[in-house]
């Protein structure tokens, strides 16, 4: 399974961070001490969620303002839509992100 890591101290409360791994974008959000991660694309119109902002326990798409629950990935505006989850595990001060194969199957990651 493809994976990447980021240091926990690189995440700031409520600020979305974009990671890329061989063209696969991931949005990572630290909220209330919990790290959430999803594919960095709004399933409605393709906007980067990392360009949006968090509001309470939701991430808001910068395109049309749709909000997605950080715990479930489910869209509050149109529940049919759901974000693709990226698994998060913690190892000391490192956050490991892992997802199903199909995209981003190589080495290297960058934060932007």
C-alpha cells in the first residue's frame, strides 16, 4: 500500500495541509488533537480541499462552500457525496498516511 509521513509538529490546529505522493493529493487536518486525512479533492467539482478552511469539525470546499465532516468524510450539504479516507496512524512524533493502491504508487512526498 502506498504511504507517506509528516511530522506531527508540522500540523497546526485547524489548518489544512496538502501532501503529494506521486501525483496523489492528500489533505491533512489536525482538529482537537486528532489527525484527519482524505484525498485532496472535492467529489462534487474537483476543488482542492486543502485550499479551503475548517469550520468546527468540518472542512469547507473553497469552490462551492460544501462542508464535509472530518470524522466521517460525509458531505453535510449533499450526503450522497463522501470523501475518500486516507488511513492515519501515529508513531511517536510522526503521522503515517496510507491508502489503497491505484494512485500514488511510488516513493517520495512533499508538503505544500
